[in-house]
C-alpha cells in the first residue's frame, strides 16, 4: 500500500472513530485510497487485497465490511437477495445493476422521482430506500 492511500484510509477510519488496525487500514486504502467511489463485493475486495499482497482472510474482509457499514462509512446494497455490494458513496442515490456482468454502478439522479411511499408499520421508521435499476444489454 502506498503512503497516500494509507493516510486517506487512516483519515476515513478516524472520521468514524474506528481503530486503525492493520487489516482496516489495508482494506480502507483499497476502498478510498485513491479518492474514487467504488462498489465492491466481499469477494472482489478479498481478491484485490490478495493481489496487493495483504494477508487477509475472506472472513476478515466480511467482518471488516460489516464494521465499516455499522460505522456509517459504507452502505450495503443487496441485489438478488444473495449478492451484496458495498458502496463508498454513502449519500442517497440510485444504482444500475448490469445483469450480464454483475456490476453495480451509480445511476444519474436528475430524473428520479419517488412518490407515494407506503406508510411504515407501527413502531418503525423508514431507514432508507434503495433504488436498483436492473439492465440487460439489447
């Protein structure tokens, strides 16, 4: 990992009050070290970590991603009920899911309008609404 990426990861973790362990720094640098937003699966982040020479297990990647989500650093988008993507861009925004490549990308928000959400059941509040637009190539 380069110094700039590790420094960015340290700042990112610090904003959430997370202790900068070696694994968190390494995975954080892969997620935010270059300043770009990204959508990853646990498996793709695990592969990137291994390619970068980081000795982490897949279980550690899953646990770290969960900790990042709980700390508000990532949002989790579930597609097909079994595939989760983790997004470094945490504001409300829609996504395109490309069915042929299983890729998740940000969708433009300028024309999206949500109206008439159902009332939340008694004793609950709506935490967020995920919009995933599934695409097939013609």
